[in-house]
C-alpha cells in the first residue's frame, strides 16, 4: 500500500526497507512527518517494546541490540545494528517528534522461528542483480534506489521499492510465522479505537507477505497480540552494545553516512577523503590526478544514468585514474564477500579503508548491562587490577585467584588483558606471572556479548572452553591447549560438562603420539601441579582415564610394517605405563590384560609389542621375558628393544628378567652374519641410547664373563673395532 493510498483514506502504510539505506531512511522520515500517524510499528523483538526508552537515550551511534538465547549447551546470538541513517532508527526518532506510539512487532529474538536457516533474500537478490547485468547486490541497490533518491518524489521512490521487493519474492507465496505475527500487530493497530494512520517499517522482503495477511486476516478488535515468553529452561537476554563500522554487515558504512549527511556532495566528499588518505600514506597524488579523479566520478555517473554518483562510481573512478599498475586480482567491490587474491594496490586499500570508516559507537552511561559486566567490575576492584603492569606470585593463594580471573577474561577474548610472562606447565620452575592491563573501548561490548555464555565470569569462561572443546574435535594439539587453559582458569573442577565433552573429543583422535602427549601433560599436572592448584583435579583425572583408554585402542591398530621404531607412539605407551603406576585409582578399567595380549600379538608393530611388555615389566618372569625376545625377528630386535627400553628403562636393570633378556639378545646377535648384523645394528644402537652412559656401562659389565676391568677394556676395544668396520663398509658404498 503506497503513501498516496493513505492520503486517499486508507489507514495503513507498510514501508519495505533495506537496512542501513539512506534512501529508505528519507522515505520513513518524510512519511511519518507528513502523516503524523497514531502508531509507528517497527520490525524488532516485541519483548523489547517495554524497554524502548533505552533506545531513546543519548547514544553515539552505531550501537546494536544484542540478544542471546541459551538452551542447554546451545547458544544462539543476534545483533540488530543501528546507524544514524538506519530506517528503523529514523522511524523511532521521527515517531517521537509527532508523539506517535512506537511498538516493536516481530517475534522475540529467542523464539524458535529464528532457529532455522536464513531466508533466501540474498540468493534472490543476487539472481536479480545478475539479470540486470550487475555483479553485486550492493551495486544493484545503489543503481536502482540510492542514485535516484534526490530526484524522485517519496511516492515514486516508494513505488520503486515495492516493485523491487516484489521481484525479490516473486516465487515465494508462503507467509512465515514471523510475518503472520507482525501482520497481527498491524491489524490490531489499525482496529484500535481512535486509531489514525499506522506506519509500518519492516524489511522489504516481509512487506508482500504482511500486505497479503492484512488483506485476508481476521479482525482483532484492537487487542494487541500476546508477546511470547520463554520457558524456565531457556536463558535469554537482550542488551544494547556499542558497535563499530568495522562490525556492520555493510560494505561501506562511511560512504552511506556521507550520503545521508550530504546527499548531493557525497561523491566529492569521498574523493577528497580518499586522496587525503593516500597522501597521508606518502602516496603521490597530484592536483591533476585529483581533478581527473573528480571528473571521472561525474563522467561514470552520467554514463550509467545516475543523477547522483554512487559508491561504485567513486570506487571505479579511483581505480581508473589513480592506480598506476596492472592489478593482480579483481577489484574487491566487484566481488560478493571478502576480497580474494594478493595484497591489493595501495589505492585500492585506501578506497576500502576510507569507505569503511572507523567510527565507533558509545552507550549512554544509564544503559543497562548484564550481570556479567557488574561481576567483572567487582572482581577488578577486588584484586586492584588497574591499567598497567601486574606481577603475580602464584605460590600465594590470593595471587593465584587473581591469575584465574585474568585467565578467564583472556579466554573470553576480553581485550586489554595480556599475559606477557609466566609458567607454561604445572611443573615449571618459574612461579611468577606477568600481565599488562590496558583500557579498551571494546571491553564493554565483548563482556555484554559474553553474557550469552553465563551470568558470572566463571560460568561464561567455562561455557566458552566447553564450546572450544567441542569444536576442537580430534585436533589433539588444540585439545591440549584448551585443557591447559581450563587449568589456568581454575575451571578444571567446576565445569560439570567439561569432562564428558573432553572425553568424547578424545574418542575421535587417531594420532597415538598426540594422545600420548596429552596424557603425559594431564598426568604431570594431576600429579605435580602446585602452581595452578590442579593437582588431583576431577577434569584431569577424567582426561587421564579417557586418554589411557584411547592409547590402548590406538596401539592395537598399529600393525607390523617394515618401518622402524616410532618414538612418539613409544612415548604414548610410556605415559600409559606411568598412569597405571601412579594413578590406578582413576582408571576405569585396568589395561594390563589387553597390553599383555598386545605384547604377544605377532601382527602388531614390534615397537608396540616391546612397549606393551614394558608397561608390566616388573611383573614379567624371566622365562616369559626370554620367550618374548626370541619371538622377535632378528632384523627387528632393535625396534622391539626401543619399545621395551622406552617404557621400562628405569625399572629394567632392577628386575631379575633383565639379565635373561640381555643374555638372550647377546645370543641372537652372536649368531648373526655380518650382513644381518649390519642391518640390525642401527636399531640396536638406537635402543640402548635410552640408557645414560653409566647404565650402559652396567649393561656391558653384565654381558661379559671376564673381570670387570677387562670387560670394560674389551668392550671398548670391540666397540672401536666395530666402529672401524662400519665406517669402512660405508666408505666402500659411498655413504661416508
């Protein structure tokens, strides 16, 4: 229904708009000023109408209405941004001037109607742009609407908008739940006693459906529709937050700001700003270049039939007159989405930077904030955390609690809190931690948005870590990083769901060495950490249990190949062995029987078999140890010993079975031919490198039947002779 129809006696006008469009904002302002309606209905969450006075405070735009809904572990957030030229913002301001009653008429942002996929507006608009021969929706909008804003009447421009949005929705006759709800508000406003004109401001895509519903809807007797309320199991919240041009879902906010402020001279203002930016970067732009740039803007606008230069006219003119070399990638404003390709030309960068702008909004001091913001303010005051350097002694309980607060803020991504030094593990020697705190304009919006994760700092940081664990999936490096963050935040025993999430994530990890590293780190913290207070923590215990089970499962999958010993997987079995020895009470199942079977599995990798035997080495009788040695092919004996020594080195020499194993190895090696011996030698050497020199000397003494002194001399002489033979053999084949 057009504005002209209202003048002819109809009582409702529905203005379909594009968010952040100066042309739409002018239509809204002029329509409300001329009609002086009784009601102004704006697309927005109906449950915020009672708080609409918050929007009337003296804010510096841009700002946004931030809403969240948390159902269990799932959180959904939305932002409805306002700029000085947003049609919804202009509707709110204009309504106040004519004393119209303002209501927001969409379903609340938490409503399940918003849970589905987004509507197809973008795809339909892109298809229309293609049919018109334009490469982006923004270029099409500026060509069809913004370029005509000053030369057409409100009625003419409204007609163009209606045709545009009808074309966008031409193949969609469905009416969504949201559109039915908004239409119900419009009918109620129209039918209220004493109601005059009603102006509705909504997204243009919704206009055809709302008009259809108004034509066939049932009377309401003027009663406002009920505002849905969330159930007790749903956590919701809506707050205003400062916003910035960089966060707006708009290609060139600064340009549209200038188009709103000075429509007829926006092109000239933009040209001056781009040249000024280039000159500030020491890029030469002569007066002749500047004149050519301005002339090109006007020329492109005339050729394209624009009564006023558009954003695209300005950008294309800059590229054609100021860029001196061929470009390696397409102009970014000709692409939908983020620019691709190499670093753009300095002129292109200046254009994008200028058109984007750097304006940041601020809220009026009386604007409400969620409890998390107050909680953080209280904690910062409690621990005297002021801007500047902070040094904490983690051996002190108060400093440790302060450290946890700072780490929780860091995990939430709150700007202004940087850890500059500190221990990297629970067994680190350094016990001091250093931070640098600075004021940041982004602190408030980040904290307001973090309130979607929880009402206290601990709750929000815990939920953030849980979400990170879920997204990390099988990335063991990320899992380890996140779990250490949990320790630093002091959340290792307070987040109820973290244990199960971390355990589930571990089940998807297929890297045996990676799981071993995670197991080792968790076990060391669980056993020894005194700095962060995580010794014996529930979370780390759960990680140790899950990682131990995963090590056993993955070890079974490693089958025999021609490859040598793999140190990371041997280390994983060593970590499992330590967990069996030092934390048996937290392992849900005893893996001893499985490891015993693995040690005997002839199809398993030999280093895995040796490692599996090493996990229970102090319980292996001598006869069984000898049988295990003799079951290994001579060429792989060194790999098997790598596994055994890598897991059981510290216990090997202290058991009765060690002498029998060494004797059996000596017998096997003695029977090898020279070629077989040289083949087996590298792995054998590697295996005994697990022992420090003193222990290697003990092994040499045990192997000789002569006196200890002679044994050492003889073993050294033999070793030298052997080295000489190996060097000579290598030289003969050109490998030395």
